[in-house]
């Protein structure tokens, strides 16, 4: 059974994900979070230390299962040889969609939160997001450079940054109701379409 301390911490993280995802970091007051979480400022200070530290903890929690799966897949690929660009893109993109969008009701909140923070207008918040995203991302960039020896290092980095941006965009929009009541694209189909697009962009765009 959870203790009251654990319950308060989880409530704060859950509300922070939702409110930051809806209003962004600057547009969300700490008071709004504490009221919705039935907590107080003292509880935030006790568990996290500050509003920014609360955001950092929320990002780390949201990204943990994604990064774990990305690390597992990359370790597996590298254990049997040098992965191709397509294998790397698939191993990176699928966890970013599957483990976020398939979390049931909370999936929409997490997806919107990650997408909003990744595109936050504040450079400081974007830097915080990158710092919390995990060293596994640097390993993927290095592996992509190895898989694309004919592309300049800066070109691969450019493609990689755009891959991150497209993934965050689809994470934040995939569970938003479609206009006119149209059905949402299946996460599996979305992943395949995004992977195909990125493979072509890396292969032709960076080498052409």
C-alpha cells in the first residue's frame, strides 16, 4: 500500500504532466498544479525543491520506459554487427510511439506533455528536456554516423534533430481528435509511415 508521501508525489507528477502539456512551462503556475493535486507549495519543495525540478522529474519519468526500450534495442542490434540506418531509425521511433501512445488514457497526457516540452519556446526548457532525455540518444546519433559513412557528420546531426522534431510532433498530435470526427491513425501504421519517410530522408536527402 502506498504511503501518503508517495501518493502526494505521484499526484504532483501526474498533474504536472497534464498541466505542462496543456499550457507549457511558463504558462502553468505552481499554484495551479498544487491546487489540482490537492497539495501545497511546501509539498513541491519537499519532494522536488522547485517548479523546474518538478518538470525535470516529470520528464525523466515520462521518458524512462522509452529510453529503456531504445537502449535494449540498440544493444541488441550492435551485438550482432553494425546496424543499418533503417534498423536504427526503427529502433528509435517505435518505442517513442508505442510506449507513449499505447499507455491507455494516460498515453494522451504523456504524449502531449513530451511534445509540448520538446517544442517549448524557452531555450532553457528545451535544454532541460535534452539533458533529461538520456545518453542513449547520443549513442543513436553516433551509430547513425557510422551507418551513413558517405554523409557529412553535420548532415547526419541535422537529420537526427529533424527526426526528433517529427517524432515529438506526432507524439503530441497523434491522440488529438481528428477534424470532422475522422478516425485517428493507428499507432502502428503511423510508425511505419514515419519510419519510411525518415529512411528516405536520411538515405536520399543526406547523400544526394
